[in-house]
């Protein structure tokens, strides 16, 4: 691993599981190692962790090793494609999505997502 590589956003999950978290790292291996050490995904085996680079992920304001656990922040940064949380528009709990720069539930976003 080169120390001068710029930090990138990775989505790390357990194999065959669609739930995961975002992590700022330089490489896929480093992303898996950070998440394994943190223990946030409740997985004992490093082998069962999968990491995927989020090409357009926004790491501004984050530092190497930061883990994104907040649903809205994860949507805003491009880490999550959807999240179950409280809608910032209507206050209802449900599946949130991002449409352009707006985050909301399916009802609030309508056909825009």
C-alpha cells in the first residue's frame, strides 16, 4: 500500500448480507481491516468481510479510518443507495433515498428518485 494514495470511500459488508457501513480508507484491504478492528459489523472473521469502492463517494471533511454509521450522512455522501430512517422532510420512518441533492422517503420524493 502506498502511503500517498488519497483516501476513498468504501462500502464494507458481511458476505451475502446487504447491510453494511461506509469507511474511509486507501485500499480495499485497508477498508476491511479498519472495519474488522472496529467490530461495527459484528463479524469475527476477516475473510467474511467484503469491501467495494464507491467511485463517486464524498470523503470531504472525513479522515482516514472514519466509519459512516449515520443513514442520512451515508446517503448524502453516496455510500448508501437507500436507508431505513426518519425522513427529514415529513418525519415519518421508512426507506429513504437520494434524488439529486434531496433526501427523503418515497412519498416525499415522489417519482424523482
